[in-house]
C-alpha cells in the first residue's frame, strides 16, 4: 500500500531517499529550508555508493554526469613521488573507476528523477507531531502543513533518519 512520506532536506541523502521511495510507489514530498540548493563543491563517488545508485536506477546517469578517476598518486610536500601505482590498479582494486562530480550536478540528477512538484524549497520543519492515527504531521515555517505516515530527515554531512509509524 502506498504511503504518504515526508522527506525533510533536499540534499544528496534526502533526494536519493525520495527517489527510492517514489520508485517503490509511495507519495513523497520533500521540503528544504534553502531556496538555492545548487551550492557545494565536488564530491567523489566510490563503487559502493554506485551500488545504491544503481539500485534506484540512477547509477548510469551519475556516471555520465561526472568524470571517471582511473588513477591516483601521492607526493611528498617537496614534489617527489610517495606512491604512484599503475593506472589500472585503482580500477582493478575497486571494480570500477570512482567518479568525481559537482555536488550541484549530482543533486540535479537526483531531483530530475523525482515527479514534478515533489520538492518544495523555502520550508523548514519546525515541529514533527505523530497524530492519533499513527501518521506524522510536520509544521513548516510557512502556514502550509505537510503530512506523511512516515518521515525521513537528512541534514548536513551526517544524515539522520526519523522513522516512526
């Protein structure tokens, strides 16, 4: 049975969670405090993260949006080589190249995979209340209330999840 689910936070974790839930047939709403979610530097995505992205059908899109890293090396501060392995060694060790991608490009891939109208910016959750019927209601900073039977929150570099039924 499809559930109404509220995801608090439209960062990488929140958007990926929303994609996975929508693809399993749930009605998902994402609220994000920031209006401009395009900030951020680059990020490297390793093969174990691609296993999760492949599971939700977005691995190839992320691989295409980023650049593959097939080699790496370390130098001492004077510039001499500390370690300079053969180019294919990294790929052989990991199973596939890691990918570097701008954070804004990654969040675009994730957001584009969501149904229109899923993400609402400029809203933050002030309060989460579990109602008598077991669903949860978030009180956003605007007059509109968002309701879901489950809620997931992702905030900053360390995501945290609240899942109460």
